[in-house]
C-alpha cells in the first residue's frame, strides 16, 4: 500500500495543495490504492515539500517523479488515446500552471493580507500563541523570499494578478466546450488542470483570481465535473492523521 503524505482538506478543497491534489487524482485515475497520511508541515518530507510517498523502503518526493515511479511499479499506461501533439500540449499546460500560476496563487494566499490571517490560523492555529506568531512570520517571510527568487514576488499585486489571469484565460480557451482537456474522457493532464483551477476558483479564500476564474463558466463546470468524478462518489480512502505512526 502506498503511504501518501499530503496536506488534508482545507478551505472547502480536498487539499489546499494543488500538487497533492494532482497526485491524488492521478492515483485514483490509475486505480492505485493509497493511504493518506495528513501533514501540516512539509519540511519533514525528503525535499521539504508535500506530497511525498512511502512504498516499501522507498521514500519519494515530487509529484512527477512519484507518478513516473508508480507507472513503472504498477505498469500503469495512461493517456493511451492521446497523440504526441496532445501529450506535448498537456505537458506545456501543466507546466504553465505548476511553474507560473502556482506562484500567483501562493502570493494571493500568503502575501495578500486578505487571506494571510486565514492561512496562519489553518496552518499554525494548533500551536501555542507565542510560537504561532513567530512561526507564522517566519513562514510568510520564507514564502516571500521564494516568490522573490522565482520572480513573481518582484511584481506589484496588480501585475501578479494580471499575469495569472492570462493563465486562467488560456486554460478556459483551450478547454472550450469540451468536457475534459482532450475530449470526452479525462487524461492525466486533467489531474493537473483540475487540481490547480479548483484550488483557485473553489477555494473559500477570496482573491481577484477566484473572481476572474469564476467568471468563466467552462472552468466552473469543468471543476464540478472533475469533482463529481473523483471526489463525489462513496469511495472510501483511509485517512491517518499526523499523530499516528508514519
Ligand atoms: N515540484 C513539486 C512541488 C511541490 C510543492 O511545491 N509543494 C508545496 C505545497 S503545494 C510545498 O510543500 N511547499 C513547501 C515549501 O515550499 O516550503 C511537486 O510536483 O510535488
């Protein structure tokens, strides 16, 4: 059984981490059984980020690397129906969301004062008060530093949201009136698109990006469709919290 280390549900989302959601949906698509181990602190993972997995003696981080490993272990062959152009498009869209839109989402949650307090309460609320305040400032400082190094954090709020709206508009245009990214059945790239878009438009936290995303009916419908398919059923997935042995 795969032990899947992930942020648990928050802000009305299965996970406030689009990378954790991406991997979880992909495992559901692949029919791979897993047990969720909820974590709030990503630093304990092998790369200091979530998600990561444990499988036998193997500990692996990074959603793409994990998916590649699972493909080999379980002989998963996804996206058989896609041609090479669709695969290349899917890859390009995924990286736009993971390496560009993600940073604007991070900005809207940790830097924008509108959401900062809710983030602090969710991630640090369980800590005693003085520690909570210090940890919260340290984490916010780290996110700001990461954003600055990546580049997004050098822009004004207005420019951050302008840049991210272009991503959302592009996804909406590419999706058009298709039920899924490449037709009537979802593919692995839908795991990425859904995880990132729902983390913006279905998140209880407000932001200019949420408002903009929700003004695109096809994005709203797409997220509802994916949610119903992957989280709407009576499927039972075992969940352990952090207090239990890893
Ligand atoms: N490339 C990684 C990215 C994972 C990632 O950035 N995870 C975030 C949560 S969405 C995280 O744990 N961040 C903690 C940090 O950067 O310190 C993947 O695909 O898994």
